[in-house]
């Protein structure tokens, strides 16, 4: 049977995130917020996938100036003017939260959870209504720099900000604020990644992942091209770095220019961890990573890649050292779905 390589690249499905990150940024809520009038506000936009209620909002405060004593959290509908406009307040969709002087993760619980309608668009908005907001305010992580949607076609799970109470708004479509919305049905949307970083030094490091169904893979991509990436290897859970890998490819110059490696099709066993690692020389930052800070609630962490079960791994002498708080900016090329299940059937929680 003939193998048409061009039918598979670049259109093969991928899972993960190999994009080259930008600099992260924070938004100081250092002005009094009033909807339709004045003030800075940061929002997470999302489409409701269930008929349920919004029970909690988790958010990361990067820093607090003096003492922030009045963050208002609102659930608002999408406005009629455009998909970028923030509209009417949902019934029971407003509460005030006092983070005090503490940076880190905060969780606010609605006294009466507002009701969502499946298929509708909403914004979770955070502003400052405390006393002396110009001197007592939190700074929220607007973006950690990781690009979630490089082509910018998806307007949701992205950064939405205003400086005038939502009279006007600015959207960064390919990045997300560090806000997680938790629903009464146990689901959540948002991102737990509040920081990013660069790897350093020569070594062997990359992505630890697992699927809950058998999945065949045939390649891996990483965030940026670098000739110092010389080899790609795949190891199964239980194997040491000194063991013979399941796949090993020594890279040529042309391949490393594209941050891509293809290898022979490999079927991954369900619920077994695999390590896909790059051998890199000194002087490269690869793989860059996004980071979960502050040990958030389990449901917040589950909003990470692979339901929070995909993370950074590195060779440490004759063993592996894993860091569950970091996600290396890599993805894998899906080459097939064994045992006859449909590609559209969920096979990994992301």
C-alpha cells in the first residue's frame, strides 16, 4: 500500500503546544472600576458547554500593592455590538472578594451561583472597587506569554482587557489570562499557567505524557528551531535514560531548522506514561516551558495540558527528574487511532 507523505503533513492532527512564547505581562487594577463608565478590568471569555451554574472563580494575583480590599468578580454576557464587547450582568453574577495582601492563587465562591445557558458566550470579569484603588490594588497575570491559538481565529479563552469599564475593549486572541472558571457539574475552563521560563544547559529533556486510549504517534515538534537539538528519543514508563529507547532519531540540520522530528509510527498504550525527550547542547533555551505556580486546587491544575498529567521531564544522571508544574512547549503528531475508535471521541482531557 502506497504511503502518501503529503496527505499527512502539514495536516496531521497534533496535541500539545509547540508555539514560541512571547513575554508575559500583568495588569495592575489600579483604578476604580464601574461597568460602562471607568476603570481597568481583566476578563476570561468562554462558551458554555453545559446547562449548569458558575460556582467558583480561581485567579492568580501576581503582586499586591499595600492591601487590596475589594475585587469585584462579575459574570457578564457577550455584548451585542461584537464578539469582543462585554454586555449585561447575569442574574446573581456579581460578588466582592477581599484578597488582602496576599499574592498567589485565590478562590472566590458565588453566594448564589449564576445560571449558564449551553452555547452562550460569557465573560468572567475582575475589577477593583476597593477603597483607594489607585494605591491599594492587585496586579493580575494578564498572560504568561504562551500562545494558545497562533492563528488568532478563536476569540475565547483569551485575554480581554478594558481601561474604561468596557466601553471599549482590547483582545489578545492567542493568549489567555490566568483565570479558571469552575462549574457546579465539576467541569472547569481557563488556564493554570501563570509564568514561563527557558531551559538552560546541555542535557536531555522534554515532555512526559499519557493518553487514556491507545494512540499512535509519528513525530514531535518544539517551540523554535535550533541546531543544538541533536536527537529525539521516546521512552516508556519504567525505562531509565540508559535503557534502549523505543524510538531514537539523530537529527540533521534541515530537520532542526523546522523544530520537527518524524519517527516510525509508535502505538502508545493507554494509561501508560511516555517520555519524548530532546538532546540539546549548551546555549539553547529549549524546550521552553509554561509554569503553574503556587500549588492550586486540583481542578485548576486539571485545566493544564493532558488534564494536568503532561509535564516536564529531564535526565538526571541515570534516572529521570519530573516537574509537574512545568509544561514544555512541545506537541506530538497523531498518526492513528488503534482499536477502531473514532478520532472525534475524547482520548485525552485537555
